[in-house]
C-alpha cells in the first residue's frame, strides 16, 4: 500500500526524484514526521480548514462518530469510510491505496525525462519499504530493468531473508540509525536497534552503497556520545561513505492533528545551526581516518565541518 | 557592483513618476492643421520630420547615451491623431488604479482641447467605424478583444545586424538610386517613388535629430567645469555626429545607433513590441574591438547598463482596459542572447556573459532579456542565465531554439534565417529584418465561447443570443456532443474575429504607415513598399488564445461527474452554473476535487487541452490575414485572464462567476498540485509545436528549493527537460509569498521586486491589487 507519490524532490538521492511512500512501519519514532505512514491500513486524515460545513459526513456516519464541529471522534469510528466518500471538499480523505506494479510504474515513468540529468530516479520511502519486501522487489526490479535509478530510504527494520531479493535492483540506500544504544533506541522508537545494525552490515556485505542518517532531535538523539557511537559504527561498514545528520523540523505536527493523534514532541525546538555544525564536526573527527564524511544540508548545500 | 553614475541613473528612472508630455501632441496637431494634398505616406513622413525637428530635447546629467522619448525623463508622448479612446479615458489617466500618469498643472485641460479637435477624425475612429454591431457585442461580453485598432502595426524588428555596418546613409543612397532608376510613371511606380521619398525624409530627419543632440552636448560641454563630465559630453556629441548616419566605430556608438533607431520607431507612431534582436551577436565585433583597443570591461558594462535603463525608462499610454490587462507598462522589447548561429554552432560568447553579469548587478523592467537555449548551449553560460533568473529579477526568460526554429521553418523560412530568430511580442518567434509580424491580432477567449455553448448560443450574463443555436446541452448524452457544439460556436466567432482584424489591418495600409521600420526591413526598399502594404516578404499575425486550462478542466469535469460517474445531471450542472453554486458549495467542491485537472500530468484532462489548442489553431490557420500573410496562434493571456474573468459566469471546472481565469498556458490557479515536473509534462502534452507563435509558461518557484547549486540543478533539469519535450518558452518567478505580501503592505521599501507577469516583467508594487493577488495565487512550486 502506498500513501503518497511525490514528484520533483531533490532530497533522498541524486538529481530530480520521484518519491514513493510505502504505508506501514514497524517503528513508532516519537518524532515521526509522517505519522500516516505508520499503520499498514487505510486511515482517515482530516483537514478542518477545507471543511465547508455541508454536514454530509454527519448525516451518513452510522456510528454517530462525527462531532458538532465535524471532527471525528476516533474512539467511535470504525473506519467504514462512508464519510470520506461524501466529503467532496476532501476535508476528510482516505490515505493509503493499493497499486498494481504496472500502475505504480506508469506513475514513476511519467517523470522519466527528468531523471537523466544529474542522476535522478525513484526513491522508495515510507513507512518502511523493507517490510513490503515482495512489492518492493517487483517495483524496484521493474524500474531497474527499465534503466531508472532506484534508491531506498529505510529505517533498517525488516527481515533480511525476505527483502534480500530486492537488493539486486537497488542502486543505493539511505538507512537511519536513530540511536546507537539499543535500550534508548527501544525507548524512542519502540524497537531495539540490533536487527537494524545487523541489516546494515548484511546489506553492505551485499555491496549496496549506503548513506547512514540520523535525525537530530533535541533532547533525544542529539548527544555527542550518540553521534560518536554511530560514527564509530559507520566506520566499520565498508559501503558507507557518507553520514548525514538531519535537522529536526516540526512540519509533521499538523498531520498528527489530522489523524486525531497527540504530537509527542510538542515544544521541542529545531536545533540551531551551531549545534548541527558541532555534531558534524564530532562525527568527522572519527570518520576522517576512514575516508568517510559527515555532513548536513543547509539551504540545499552540504555543510561539512571538519 | 554598479558604478555610482549608473546607480544614480537607475534611481532616477525608477523614482521619477510617469508623466504625460504634450510636446508631440501639440506639434502633430499643429502640423495637421496646415492643409495639404500630399499622399498620405509622404504626409506621415513629413509629420514625423516636423516632430523630430521641433520636439524639445534634453540631456540628462548622468547620461552618456543621448535621446529620450519625450521632453522630460520618464514622460510619455501622446498620439492624438491615432487614439480614439483618449476621448473616453482622458479624465482618469492620472487617477486610474493601473499605470496612471501625472499631468503638469494645466496640461490636462490643454490635452482635452487637443483631443476635442481630433474627435471623430482619428485613426481609431477609422477602424472603429468598421466594427459591426454584433462584433461590438462580442467584444463587450468578452469573446474576443480588438487588436491594433488604435495604434500603428507593431513588432518592428530592424535588421540591426546589417545596419550597424552600414549606417543610414547606405539606405538613403539605395532609395535615391531606386528613384533615379525610375523611368515611366504609373500608379504602382508612383507609390514606389512616394515610398522612397518618404523613407529618405525620415532617415534624414533622424540623422538631424541626432545632430541636435550633438549640438546640445557641445553647448553643455562648453558650460561644464567638471572635466570628466565635459569629456563625456564631447564624446556624446561626436557619437551623435557619427551615428546613425554612419556605421558606428565602437561599442558605445553602436549602442547609441541602436537606441536612436529604436527611439525613432517609438516616436514615429505608437506601436510597440519592437525587437532589439540578437544583441550579443551584432554587438560582439564592437565589444571585441574595444577590448583590443584597451577599453575596460567596466566601461562596456556601464554602457550596457545605461542602454538597458534607456529601455527601462520607456512607458506608453494605454487605454484603461489595456492598462489592466498589461499592468506595469510592458513594451516587450526583447533583447535576445545565446542560441545557435546560422551555421548551427553555439552563439554564446563573452558578451553574452557580460550582459548576464550586468543583469545580475542590476535588473531593469525593459528590455525583456530572452535567453535562447539549445542542446549544445554553453553550459556555464546557461547556468549563469539560470542563476540570474533565480536571483529574483525574473529575467532572462528562456526560449527553446529547436521548437522556435521549427515553427519558423513551417512558416516558410530557410534554416539559416530561422536560426537567427528573435522574439516579437511576448513570446512569438520571428526573424528580425525580414518579417512583418503582428502579435496583437487580439485575444480570443475560448472559455467564454464554452459558456455560450453551454447556453445554446446565448450569453448567460447579458441574455443575448449571440451565437448559433447548437443544441440544448441538457439533452446531450456525451462529451463528444458538447465538443461538437463548441466547435461550431467557436468557428462562428473565430470568423467574426478574423474578419474584424483584417478590416483593421487594412486601415493601416491606407492610413498609418511606419516609415522608419520600413526602411530597415528587407523587402520594403527593394519593392518600394512600406510594411503595411506588403513590403516585407514574410508576414504573419498571431491570434492569442487564453484560458485553455478552464476549458480543459470544464470538459473533464463534465465527462467525469456528469457522464461517467453520474454525480449530477447536465440540467443540475446548468442550474449550478446559473446560480453560481449558491448554497451548493459541496457540488462545486465535487467538480473541483473529483475530476482531474490540467497541470498534473493526467492524460484524460491534458488531452482536452491538446484538443482545444489544436482546434483553435486549425480554425485560425485556414484564413489569410489582410496583408495576405499567415495566421498563427499563441497560447497567452497576459493579464487578460483577470480582465476577461470579470465577464464570465461560473464554469463547470468549479470556478466561481466573474473570478480570474487561468493565465496563459498555465494550469488553473491552485489546481496544479503535483509540482513543476507535472506542470511542464502537461504543457508538453498540449503540444507546443502546434501554436506557431508559442505557448507562454509562467512557473513560480519557492526560493527555498532553488537555493544553492542543487537548487540550480532543479531549475536546469526542469527547463532542459521541458525543452527536450518541445517546450517553447518558460519563465521563472522566484520569490516567495511572504515577500510579495510584505511588498503589498509596504510598497515603498519593496520598490525593486520585479515579477514576471506574462512574457514581461513589471515592478510588483506598480501593479494593481487584483493582479498582485493573482500573481500570489499562482501556484508556488515547492518540493520537500
Ligand atoms: S521509522 Fe520513519 S516512518 Fe517509521 S516511525 Fe520512525 S520516522 Fe516514522
Ligand atoms: S462532509 Fe466534509 S466538508 Fe462536509 S461537513 Fe463533513 S467534513 Fe465538512
Ligand atoms: S469512517 Fe468513521 S467517522 Fe466516517 S462514517 Fe465511518 S464510522 Fe463514521
């Protein structure tokens, strides 16, 4: 199941890219900026600003789950999608839809003319694409066979035996290590990092070029020990040449409201550029010896502090 | 970095309020008050001569190039003998919301007297008498506009590439030789003789006009105590003695030459959209020679800046309606740079880069600098051009050699000619020096025709049965039926439109010649015919098509919501449109959200855009224009999308009554939600190879995504890929909503934000609120 296809992205790979987001993720990171990506099922997102107050949703809801302000009382809702069908203003809409591989490929193929310059292509993201092993393999193969550069963005949590079939068709991967300490990792994301680190090793052994990424979330992942720890780990992975730190942003917050969920990171502020620089420097002190590089992106430019 | 002198000049040009100058109006009225039986061409030539001999001239303290349009900086002359509308619009010239002009106290009254004297006798009255009553209704309700009826023919593109090596004397001698070779006289040879005599009069007059500046500069030099300024004035005097009579000897003289010529085109009569041509090509030899002679790059840069500011200073007076449709006073004076040479090699050179660097330092409203792209374009120069456009000044615009050259080949040019193309009008390719192109045949408005089709030939706004009865749409059972009905309606109105234009253009041939431009367009001197009387070998006129997205989206909405998914019946839809969705907002939302929209790379709706573009073109190209030229189409609206939108009721795409239409070839405002790649793919699907005069694409990007080298990569990728898919033109606006909103609140501190309106740039703060809002509403292309 796919929850979004985004054209013309410049992040997550080289050149101009089409981002395909798989729906469903085994992790529950507190800061997740795509909360609609977590569940493996269809969900309803609400955007009250688009509501025109026509009242149709309230009229059709069999569970009387629509409140007076036309918001959904999620405790009553059974996800029957009757309300989304009649909400022409798309104030309530279903996220997540199944695609046939052919159909998905046609969508990706539409932007093929843009891929040739600066090494563009498709990036599969999520959610966690590696947990959609069969679909991932098929679509990645189709793209790969047709000469489209394939990148996968992953948190690393999946069964190697299942997703290894997809690896031959993947040109590069972005893999997250949110925290180096297994316990903290579990506390922050719901799962320990052992499987993730193991997968990174095995994917690297397979020969896939990997960029490791860490989201810098003040108070959660931004300690120097954490970054150093990850950098140490990175230095042992042969096909990792780059380590990117991602500056936390709170653009995901409205999506929590849209899904009727609380935002766990309320009040966390975006890390200062200074701090990003310091952390990058910290990582580079370790990575330099191994001819690897840490950076973060500011205004579309790489900031490499040594 | 710009010099202090250029900074002062630029501030002056930008901060001097536009004013009305009565100098020309007085002179021309006086001239025509003297009785004469002379043939009209000769009389026009002499009237221009009289103006040039007597108009007030001045030299600005910071200028090294001579020549201004009027008697004061940033003032505009009046053409009372041409403009009939002045009688109606005069009172609001100084108060209207868009492009208003100040009067010197007392002069408004004087102008009123002048206009009164011309009332009923102007060129505009001549053309006005040819508009039938039904045509008038069609204009008033917004089916089409009336082009060039109150001005001379436009889009002059002199053969500067040869002129700068010859000087006017060469052309005068040609005319004299031709006259000397005449033997017998018949009515045709008489016309030739008159034409050559007129040309000689005009060219000599312009030379003398330059000498007047030389005299003034010498006089001022004599009184000047500052040695640097004195030297500048003496150089100016010398330059004005050399050019335009003789070939220029250096870069500055060549710039002066082009400027005098352009100025003459504009002073003779009130047409616009004249083209500077391939400036980086014909100026290159002068540039190179100057550098070899030790002239500094900085000096050349200053000349380029001042040359551009000269064009930036030019304004024209338009009708109230036009001042809203073309806000910010554009003149579409294109300076072409880059592109292939006639032999197919890349034409980018050091001067191309120097011009771009100048733009990087200082953007001007005019000239429109247009960068010609091709596959083999110098990568560094192309990136530099993109970086300059990104900086926010919105120049240069980008044009695709391959599409434009193929258009010109289909219009009958040789490959070598076609490769030397320039832009005349907003985006229309033509070959300078050999073409008489008319970019302003008028705007044709398909969505109005669609509205009339939905009402069986009746205009629902005025309730007039204006078109044929093509059937009650509530009985229709397929989109095909509706499209057929539309086709019949459009054919009916298109014919009216063409007939009207041909009447008007015929008036030019019999009353309003442009002699200066005729001197410098091949064919005219050879044949002894002015442009308006078929002087040039290549002649075409473009019909502008607006609001394509609204028609495509409307058809798709009807197909999807009425015929396919049956959300509503045709009768219900008609009722909704009649009532402007009153109390039925959810049905409007249905039409918006449940049907595909043009601009998102969705075939089922993009095909309708293609169908419409093709249909318009087929219906247009079957006619010949009044000068036995070809007709072409151009998909462009300028800001008529706002003006015409006010005349059109609710439409099936969910657009509310009397609101803005989609601009140019763009998707409807806010409907393109899949990013710039989807937009350009949709436009490619429309097929930019069909309209031989182009497809205007305006794409606004968020500054955040276009930052850095990677941001430039994006721009480059979008532009290159669009052009690989036959795109003809694309212009980028890179300024965020916040900045524009701030400029609305505090215009004074945002006076320098240039935005792309449509084929031209204007200062944002000079625009009317409506247009400003429309520009902000145009979807900002962001990526995440
Ligand atoms: S791994 Fe990514 S998608 Fe999954 S919860 Fe964490 S941030 Fe969200
Ligand atoms: S159906 Fe949609 S628009 Fe209508 S009241 Fe419900 S949420 Fe609002
Ligand atoms: S999806 Fe939930 S809120 Fe909507 S109609 Fe069904 S039960 Fe009611």
